[in-house]
C-alpha cells in the first residue's frame, strides 16, 4: 500500500515536471520568437543579425529555469516520500508488538525476529511494486 501511495505522490512530481517543461518551452518560444529576427544595420547599409546569438542565451536561461522549477517540485515531493517510508517502518514493529501483547507465550526474541522479517519482506515488496509502478512511457 505504501508503494501505491508513493506512486500517487510521484504522479504529482510528474505533473510538476510537465508544467515546468511547458512553461520553459513557452518562454523559450515567445522570447526567442521576439529576439531571433533582431538585426542591426550599419552606416554602410550592411545588416548584422544578432538575434540568433541572443536566442542561444534564451535557450540556456529557459533550460536552467525549467530545471529550477523541477528542483522546487522535488523539494516538495521527496520529503513526502521519505515520510511515507519512515511512517511504515515505524508503524510495522508497533503493530507486531500490539499483536503479540495478547499472546504471552510469544517471546521477545520472536517479536524482534518477526519485526525484522516483516520489514525485510516490506523492502522486497516495495522493490517489486516499484518495478510494476515505474513509468516507462517517457
């Protein structure tokens, strides 16, 4: 279940990345469309195009701006994913201990072993779920 919740959180990351890409592309085309045709005519009547050179700067700026926006998305999403993972890691041993509380025949060493086994199984399950949930459409 936590892998599915993490996948839903990552859907927000994907949407944020798409929005950042769209904004960067839009800015690139709007600004680039305005500067690319720029030229200067000298006193001798020679036209010197300089808009294309400015466009290279717009290219770099738009790329960096898009990456900054994606970094902001990551800064919001990564802690949520970490919190999800840690919450489950904290809750599973508590749940096992609560289950064992009404069973006095269960020894402490068994509770610890069972908790370890469940957490290891969770890790294997999480890795498997990630493989199924990975977006390979890009």
